[in-house]
């Protein structure tokens, strides 16, 4: 287990980063995750908060980079009041 802090971004789908973080123009094979992986050691996967991720998609992302993916817990588990109420331990 590493004791060094991990520095990264919360996702990678930010068109307004073009020309700042990402190249201003992209080729057909461009993927922002690859660019971020060259500069950070972790990238948060925001889409996991909204839906279950397909294993094939996660494998593709991991193949494109060697960063540590950090995923969010699903909204259903963390933000849905009915789910939260059902998880409370009876006294």
C-alpha cells in the first residue's frame, strides 16, 4: 500500500480543457484519459456514480493508461434516501 498522495482529476470529459489541458485539435484516435495519464497518477471515473460500468469499458480504459482508476459509488447507494434508510442498523 502506497503512503504517497495521489493527485489527479475528477473525470476527463471537459471540452473547455481543449487547448489548455488537451491539444486544441484532436486526431480520430485521441482519448483525453491518455493525456491525463501522462500527467497524473489517478483519474476519477465519474460515470460510475450514475450507472454500472460495463467491464469491457473499464478494461479499455485500463489498457489505454496505467493510472489508478478511482470510481464513485453509485448514486443509488450513496444519495438515494430510501437506500440510505434501508441500510440503517436497527437499535
